[in-house]
C-alpha cells in the first residue's frame, strides 16, 4: 500500500517500516484541534486505509497523535453546531461519527491514542475507542468531559466507554461535573492506561504499546459490580441529589438525563448506546443548549480581545494589601507569575500573605508547588520592585488626591512598556490620570470580589487611554486566566451599573413587605446563582449601599439598606444584614411559595437589570450587544442558560410576538 494519503488538510498519515500507521492531527489554520466535518471525514478515509492494510498484514498497529502545542483534540468544533438545528440533522451527524468511532474500536490491530494537551469531549470519546491510551504529565495536558457545560452529555458512546474504562462512580462524576483532570488523576481512575514524562516520550511509548499489543484492561471487577442493581439505583439516587444541590433540573436538564440513562441501562451497554443517542438529540436541539453554546462563544470572544503575540507579562506589582489588592497579587502567583505586594501597613501585608497561603493550598496540588508559590509572592513595603514589574496595579483607598499623588510618583519609576493600572471602582479614570505627564498610559483593571472565583475583569478605557495600553491590559488579564471586558470610563462601568438596579429593586420590594426568602427564591427560580438579598449580604451592605448612592439609585437614609448600614449590620462580615449569618451561612425560614408566583416575581426583579443593560449599550459602555451579555453573565452570574440579558429579552419578545400571532 502507499505510505501516505493525498489531499489531507487536517491530518498527516504515514506507515513506517515496522508497519505502524501514524495519524497526526494538525488542523489547518487553527491553533487548537477540534473535530469538525472535514477532520472527521479525513479520519474516516484514514481508518478505511488502515482497515484495508490491516486485512493484508501491511499494518500491525495504528497510533493517533497531535502536532499541536496545546491540544490533542479539544472536543467537537462548536462553530459547526449551529448547522445542526433540528433533531433529524443532529441524529444524522451523530450516527455518522458513531460509526466512525466504532470502526476504530473494531480495528483488528492495536490502536493507541498518544495524548498531549487538551483531550476533551469528543476527543476523549475518540481516545476511549482506542485500545490503549498514553498521556504525558505536562502541565498543558488535561482530560475531561465538559459537555454538561454546553447543555448536553457525551453523545458518541462516551458514556458507555467511560464507564467501562473507569467504572460507574468515577466516570459519572467526570461527566456530571465537566471537570478537567490532570493526567495522573485520569490514570488513577482508568481513563488513561500509561503516563510518560513529556510529549517527547509519546512516540516511542506508542510504538512499544503497538509492538507489545497492549489493550486496556478496563475497570476492575469490583467497580463493575456497582453496575448491578440495587447498587446502581442507589448510586443514581445519590448522584441526582448531589446534582440538584448545584443546579435546577428545569434550567439544566442534561446532567439529570445522563443520570436517567445510567440508572436505566448502566449494565446493558448495547441498549445504553442506543438510548444515549435518543436522549442526546433533544438536548442538543434545546434552547438551553443553544444558549450555553452561545455563552462559550462569548467567553472565546473576550479572550480574543488580547493580542496573540507581543506583551507577555511575568512580574506584577500591587500597591495596597487590603482584601482586593492582596487577593489580586495571590491570584497572579497561582497563575505562575511573580508578584510583589506593597503597603504602608506591614500588618496588612502579613494578613494578605496568610490569606494567599490558604489560596495556594486550595489551588495547587503539591506542598512543593505551594512553597514555590509562597516564594513568588514578595512582601515589598517600600516598593523596590516597582521598577521590575511588567504590570503595576494600584488598589489603595478610593480618594482622588491620594491616587493622583501615587501615580505621579509611579510614572517616574515604572519601566518603559509596563502597564500602569488602577483598580478603582468609583473614580473617573480621567480624573486620576489628570496630573500624569502621559495620561494615555493609565488603564483601569476592575477586579471583582472574590478574585479567585469571579472570571471577569473590566478593562477600563479612559478618554485619553491609548489602544496599545488597553490591549496590553487585556493580554495581562488572559495571562492570569481571566476574561477581559473592555469598558468605557463611566460610573459603575458595566457590571455594577447593570447589577445595582436589580439589587435596589430587591431592596424596594423587601421594604414594601415582600419576604426576603420569597425575593431570593424568585431570583433562583429565574436562574440567578444567588438571591439578590443574600448576594448583598455576601458583598457587604456598605459596599452595595455605596454603589447605589454612586449611581443615584438610592438616597442615604431613605431605605432599609442604608438603615442597616447605619446600624452596623453589614451582612456576612458582621454576622447580620438582611439575614443572620451563622458559621458562614444565612439562616433562612423554610417557606414554600407558589411556583408560578415565583416565576412572575423573578421576571419582575430582573427587569431593571435588563433595562439598564439596554441603556448601557446605547451609551456605548461596551462595544456590542454581545459584550453586554458577556459582561453581565461573567460579572454577575446572570442565568447562563438564558444566553445573556439582551439575548434573553429579544428571544422573550419574539416568543411573545409568536404567541400573540
């Protein structure tokens, strides 16, 4: 046979002198590999060639690898999902891909997946169709099933193969959480059969696996016993309860349908394969899945704000070791940077370092990694490291004259090309920059609290800020694994401006006598991650009141929020606000309300948020409607399955018009 296939664009295919066929995926014009129509069709041609050659003895084994720096196969090509807008179309493409994966599974020669980089979703499902899976231990390599985050579950028989490889509890946990696994964790549960130190060892290890005819043993017998009843039913009950603690079935049905699939057919692989497609297809066609795919695209849009080449920050200097400044510095260290932390009060620095150590223990996997991180967070009371920093962030008291004085001094000390940023949330960038010789250099970097949990950072462009500085700031934000949203310098920027009317509406209704539990339950019913009154308690009622006053939404002294602040009842941090807090949790009355009433109230609560989102777009606070939706989703947690506030309002209006017609 020929040792190559002509006309391949996304794969390279060769057969070496030992009779090993090598298929190397390297999608043309893409930084990451994903399974789209063309790479799948080309893989089908490759598999056909291997089938023919194996039948004559010309091929003794088959290896799948990637030529990309960061991905094996990072799932399906989500850009093509919109082409599959009906259940019959979805079923057709699923069945075609299923047949291809089954042909890989049925090859008479050993098939090896050699994995470096992201191996996610459909990529992991393809790897599970292979006989032996090898991954390197490099930091860039991750495996997982993120499908639930897109409103679906693995639909290429990955449910069956994952359970066969890892057993029911580990496989279902991986699929239900969507969590990405490090290679060692994936091997520990059975998704991976072999680990090698680096990507450079993969080819040799794959060759040996073929020549030694290695085949994955699958889950051990004691794990397979859990597939029998009544154990399987008990596991499903536990999974359903645990999932219900995190998401509501009415909003996110995919994990619950996956549990149904497991409960009914977990011990019958043949029937489970058929039922997988039957349940997957309507999920893929659902409005919730379309909206969650939209949210994924919005996150990719924000990442694209950063230039791909150029500014590569390595050192950060943060001035102000309060909660926000200290946590910004600690997060930068978690993401691999060196951070120096400056404050006039050395006890503040000590507190920030203690908090940072707790974060490092939660985020980093080994004691050595924690100790290394501690060494990269440098206490710097006098600011000696300012001149070394690639990014300097001010996070001091919100007083204009103090900030102006600091930036006059910093401008003379920072190195050329460094980003000069303020974390202000209430002062105009133009006012802070006024005394600078080069006001075009100053940019805003508005983080949200808690820094480690909230993915958005507002990159604030002042009237004089140069575009180059804005893009460098975006590069920094993506380098610390956050999403940059470019906003105009104006009161509240985007997120606080849009969130505040929603919170003040909740305060107004509470003041009029609506029970706090009813208000918060209505928000949850709509799909918000937390009720507005509990959210204000978490943030701090003093901060919420300040934002309301700043945006002229509430006059001091004329509402219950201001009254609570005057009484020193500031929420969770003082133990009492709208709720009484005990052991970090609010004490709630257990009251059940009519679901239709909650649904109506939830829509009324978010209406001021939707109105303000539209006004923010008109005022060009951000560039487009998509940027409004992205900012509100990632900055406030606005119900992701609704696709964003403006998208939701437009779809809601269309549905109403259709119903009226």
